[in-house]
C-alpha cells in the first residue's frame, strides 16, 4: 500500500491544475463529488479526471427530491456539489478514485438545507466568538457475516462469550479486516491510537486523533463508507446499526468536545484549578449547561433512528447495563451521565450519541447549544459522581434530572418544540427533518412485529 504524504497533498491544492496533476501521478482516473443525505450517507457523481476542473467549480447537478430528507420538490432547480479540495482523499481500497466532501449550492449560493452547510454556519458563530470547535469521535461498529438462513453472525466461530469485551482471540480472528482498515486510516493521517473488541460479539471500537469539527465530520462520513467497503472485500459486512440485540450493548459514537482559542489554538476548556476537581474551565461548564438545556432536541439528531432508543435504556446488556446514558446530567469520570468529563479534564464527552448519527447535523446542534450556554452564562448545576441508574424515577424527579427521550417519536417532538432546532437547521431542513422522522416513527409504530404475534395471537 503506497503511503500518500498528506502535507504534500495540501500544498498542491491551490488550483485545479495542480490537483489534477498530483492525482494523475498517483494513478487516479475518476473523482467523486460527494455530499450526504439526511442520514449522513454518501451520495455523489463520478467524473473522469480530465473533467476535474469543471467538477471543482460545481458542474455536477443533483435532483434533491430523489434523496431522503432533502427538502426539494421535483420541479425545483437542481442543487450543485461544490467540492472542498482540502477534504480530498484517494480511496485506499481503489486507488483509481478520489473522494471530495462537498457543499451543496442552489441558485449559486450555499443550499440552506445541506448538512455540511448547516455545520459550517454554526462553526462560523463559534469563529465570531473567537473559538475553534475540536471534536473526536469514538467509532463503535460491527463486523459480521451473512448466514445461510438469511440472518447474520459474528465473523469469529469461537464460543459466544458472556463478556466479550477486550477479548484478544476474537479480535485476532478479525485481524485481516481490522488491520486493513486501521492501515488505511493511518495512511490518511488520522492517527489511530487504540482499538479493541467491544462488549458484544463482533463489535469493535477504533479511536483516532481529534480534529476540527468539519474535518472530523468529513472523516466520520468517509469512515463509514470505507469500513463497509473494506469489510465487503473480505466477504463480510460492517454494520452501523445502533442496537443489534436486546441483550448486548449497542454502538455509540461518543462526541469528545472542546473549544480552542481561534488565534492561539489553546484549549480553553482546560483548567487545572477547577474547584470541582474536573479540570474544566468556567466556559466548559457553561458549554455543558447549554447542552443539558437542549438535550432532548439534540437527541433527535445524535440518536436519529427508531433503533437508537433500544440502546438508550437503563439495563439490558449481559454486562449489567447498556453503557449508554438515559439521564440529562453530567459528572466527572462517570459513565452513567449523559455528559462525562474524562480524568484528564479539558474536554466534554457526550455519551448519548450513537453510530447512526449524521455527524454534520449532530455536531451543529450540540455546538449551537453549547455556544448558547456560554453566551447566556448558563448554570450547569452540580456534577454527579454516583451511579445514576441506582436512583428511582421519583428520586430523579425530586433532583430535577430529566430523562432522555424514550422513543424516536418523543425525540422528534422535543426537536420540533425547541426553538434551537429551527435556528440551527434553517426552516426548510427543520420541517423536512421533522416530517421524515415522524413518518419513520409512524411506520415502525404501525408495524405488527413477530414479538406481538408470539405474545398475543393465541393469548386471549
């Protein structure tokens, strides 16, 4: 596998001619002008490399009405993809193709309902306040194989362990896929620093270095595409479904967040003299307060599927809990809070988000809420170091601690009623998101499941 010098790549992105020359030298034949739909899934047109200049200028047009959640009708003008040259990567599994994250335009201006544009608008607010939003994502996902009965199973044929977390033999059974994926991530300059087998059979987590939020959102989007393609090369598939089984943990995508001074790049969330002992600054606590205020609405975007809410339950995993929070509270190194401040301090981890998130939208919502907390000097309250699962619902109510939405339906209602949602999304995407997710919930709610047949068919 040829290593690409990304610093050299950045230096030649001044114009389309130098980009094309560099890609030709690498053996690239085609380019993808890629953007995402409401789910954060890649959509694109492919162009031969000799048409790269036109592609970079927005030549590739798309009918928005053909995509999930894009608020356009069939009679509307097409949107055009404007690639971001700095996002360019050569596909590690097919070196004849280069991928560019793109912004959508309409009538010659940024399309309000484009997920990447939505995040960029909120990042501009942070920039005006003097901040850079840094973000790290813990990617949890499954590598699975299809079975003859039309179901699926873990790749490893070892006995199904009651506690599979950190299991070395099972990790090694999946080594060919994991190694190719991690090698590709490091080739792209992402700096993978840890990986392990997680709590459920066939579940993995790969952790890589944080970056600014736009870069991380591009990388997360590309990661899901890359993991699926590499797993497929080995005869398997990668799943980003949040909860595969009721008795095993689900797959999160914990947001690790901090703000840096725009000029000095210094982390302004870090404060070793924090009287609460969490090594977090006043601004960091205000950021937390804003997120707690808007947590139910944020949840509709960071946990965007019907299946997401099978993960956000108090118990249900073999290990004794789901490892996912259900209460709107924060604390230090305590995984039963929605927001956790790790031991080293200086950052805030949102543990509610799952791997199905459209990170552009999730990051936009959570950043906007945090910035509101800073602007308004909101009070975060006291941290919780205790096991929040041990409280009764009545005790939590007396403490003023809210529960995260129990279903996608509840989350969408919270999203619809929170003014922040429309402010962040813009009118068109706000209504499109509500309409799409309400339909998704209603379709599921009206579906008669096998569980119901087994329980009720001959019961009465």
